[in-house]
């Protein structure tokens, strides 16, 4: 990639050449990218900026919020509420939807986000990130939580930003997956990969192994066979990686393949899983599918799940197609 193509230029060309993205959506993506830059700088400061540690408040999921969860959430709200491209926003860190105040023009899009994913890694200098999903508000006056409850296959844009050794923004508007790296000197995101592809096969799985005794039979069978390696039914050795930040684990899979599993488990048997459908599983699932991979709950494609509530949880299997399909087959055989 010789010429340095900025995110703005990439989006303008996508809009001009393919007419793939309407002007308002392009603006929205540029605003989200600007917010990512601000959050990246704040995360990067760490203890020097006094931003590490807990915030003494809980979110609707009953999780203790981190200071950076709240800071990142506020940066995204402030950046996006006045631009005229949004009707409302929803976040992991907000109980209900945030409707754009009447003092600003109401737009046609709905933005959902996990403002800081990988909370357990924030204070220990391990990669964290931001995940977002964009949908169109259904016709009709006003906006409500019901307008957000659309299946993932209705997304018009999705992406994540990893705040790690590099700050990397990865996104799709339904025409493949592109990656941009923040050039801190220029202060702009530069295109560093296009048409990212996830290989169909892999020898690397990502799961929190400490939960093994709580898994259901299909997951136990799948991981067991991977661990048996060459001597086992898979006839090949598997490696394991688990960062504990979904953005970092999924970024590795988009970069070199792999399969990510966060299944239902008996610890909270009344919940379908830990990860949230609207602003974790849907955007990551669409990115992986746009890169030739697959995303499943074990029983159906994640993108076909009809949501019933904003902070709904779901079982997640995503990555290299043949592995995700094998896990789904084990569920159908169970
Ligand atoms: P949040 O940090 O946004 O709550 O996300 C959940 C998450 O941290 C994912 O990023 C990650 O994949 C998973 O939970 C890690 O879970 P565990 O701590 O059980 O390994």
C-alpha cells in the first residue's frame, strides 16, 4: 500500500465510486473515528491522566463501571449528538437509549456501542477497545428503544477500535472489511489493509478455559478434540489464546484466523451468554462474515437473532468458517 489513504478519503471514494454509503453515514463514521482518537489519547495516558480504576457506580448489567467506561461513553455522546446524522444512541454503559436533544437536528441513524470493551484489562495495560454498530431508524415520528431492536443483518455499518500498541480502527459498510491505523503525528487514520479475509480453517481457538466445568456438552466436545491434537479426531495440534478483551481476540482472528468462543455456561444458566447482542456480538459477527468467516449462537446465525431487549446477551462462536460450522453441527448432534 504505497499511497497513504486517509479514512476520510477512503469513505469519500466509497461514497463516490460505489455510492455505497450515503453522505450522512460517512459523516457519522468520521465522527466516531474522531471520538476514537480522543479516547485513545485518554487511555494512553493511563495513571498519568488519573483515568484508571473503578468509578464507584454500576451499569445496568450490574457491573462495577470503570472511570474509562464513563469517560469513553461521554466522549461518544458529546461527539455524536450535534451532527444531525443520529436520532438516538444506546450504550453498554447507559440503562436506556439516549435520544438526541431537540436543540439539535434529528438524523436517520441509530448508533449502538460498547464504549470500552475489555474492562478487566483497563488497569493492567492490556489492549482494550470500542465496538460500534449502526442501523437505520424505522420510518415514523419520534424514536424509541423498540426502533433499536432489529436483527444484526439490518446493520449498515459496524466496527471496532483497538487501543493497544497501535490504535487500529476496523470497519465495514457491507462491502468487505477495511483497517486503518492511527498516525499519531498526522492525527489521522490511514488505510493499512483492505478486503481482510478470515481463513476457513485454523489451529487456534480462544475461550476462557477456567469456565470448562460449566460448559455444555457440544463446547466440551469441541474443545476436548482440539486439546487432543494430532493424536485425536482432529488429527492436528491446536494453540490457544485468550486476551480477555473481545476486540483484541477478534482483531487477532481477523488478522490471522482463529475461532472465538464465549458460550452459555451453567454459572448463570438463566442467561443465554455473557456478551451483549446489540453492541458486541452483532457488529463483531457482521465484520467476521464480511471477511468470509462465520458467526453463530450454536443454534443460528448471530445476525438472524431477533432482539427483544437492548442489553440482551447471547452465546457467541465466531471466526474461521469451518470451525464455527463444526461447533454448530455439534449442537445439532447433541
Ligand atoms: P466488557 O469489558 O465490555 O464488559 O466486555 C466483556 C468482556 O470483557 C469481553 O471483552 C471479553 O471477551 C470477555 O468479557 C472476557 O470475559 P472473562 O473475563 O470471563 O474472560
